[in-house]
C-alpha cells in the first residue's frame, strides 16, 4: 500500500521480473524522484497509478493489484477467493 498523488494504491510487493520484493525488506519502494515504484534488485520502474513497468527487465508487465476498501480510516484488504477445482 502506498499513497501517490493523494490516492491510495495497493499492489503485491512482488516484482514482475523475479518473485522478489520490490523493497528488499526495508520498506523503500519509491524511486529517488518519488515518481515511480523502484525494484531494488534490478532497477525496474513501475507507474504507481497503474502498476505498469515502464523500465527494466519486465517492461510492459504490471504489478498485481490488491483489492481493498477504506472504512473509518482503516484499510481492509479483500481476501482472495478460494480456488475451486
Ligand atoms: S527482481 Fe525486480 S527488476 Fe529484477
């Protein structure tokens, strides 16, 4: 979860290049200029508003969005539906 341009956005903290966290565990997900999410492993840049990778080894891929709602200032993540076979 992050706030960007005054809006709350939510994505899985997993790069689309390799299944590694964007922040490497330190909580830093923004590029130095604050305009993109930045993967610390190999430098991929993602648009915070869309999750689209705009530079790096996974260019064109998108971060997986989280479904959430805000009620009384509390963020509620929606659970994934159980898979059916
Ligand atoms: S793991 Fe994110 S760019 Fe390679």
